[in-house]
C-alpha cells in the first residue's frame, strides 16, 4: 500500500452558464484588468491509501462520479501523485 | 498580443481548518471509500490577451492578489498556457 494524493478538478461543462465566473470577470474588469472571461471550478485534493496509482485513479473517479461532480452540468479531471510508500 | 488561459488554483493554507473538506471526507467514508482526508480549493480559469506568457503570469498574480485569493487564509498557484496568437 502507498499513500496517494488525487487532485480532482471539477469544472462546468462548456455550454453551461457560469454566473459566478461572469461576476468575477466583471469585477476584475472594473479593477482595470484586461480579462476576457472567467470560469470557476472546484479543486478537490483527496488523500488515500491504495495498492498502486491505477487503483488510486479508479477510486478517485468513483468518488467523483458518486459525490464530487454533478454529471449533468459538470465534468472533471483526475491527477494522481504518490506521496510515500507505506510499510 | 496572444490569448492566454491562466489557471489560478486557490487553496487554504496548511494550518487553516477546512470544515467543508472534512464534511466531504466524512461523506465519502460513509459511502465506503478509503479516503484519509479532503481539502477543497477553487479552480479559476482566466482568459486574457497579453503580450507574452510572462505578462500573462504577472497579470494573473496581480488578479489573484487583488481579488481571487484571501492572503490571510489562502495561497495560490498560477499556470499559464497560450491559446493562440492574435493578429
């Protein structure tokens, strides 16, 4: 077993409106920044013990499907990195 | 000028408690997933026009300092990628 961190990045699908992102863009523009658009998402860092990187990736995807992302409006990407080997 | 996307990932500093992350971890554990901990953050995708990648990075950091991150409780990372050259 080894300990892994999986970063699940949950973002709205391209066709879904993002009012919070638009409000952020508007505020940045009012502050004088030349930003054309903002899209907001969630960054979820999961720490888990798993047999190997593949198992950690599978588990992370299951957790994203079960709880972390709304499959109707959102999509997600998973990136797994090993933290240390456990004895 | 070229169009860039900058991903600003805003996370809580290590010593700051994350009750929402703990609630997420608790729910995942109740669903049977062997997760040891969860930390939540924000994923901010900025689209902007800038002279080069360095300018886009500087602008993104200024926006993070000015609005996107709370410097007392949060830290952030910026990753810039070029989308296309503008004429």
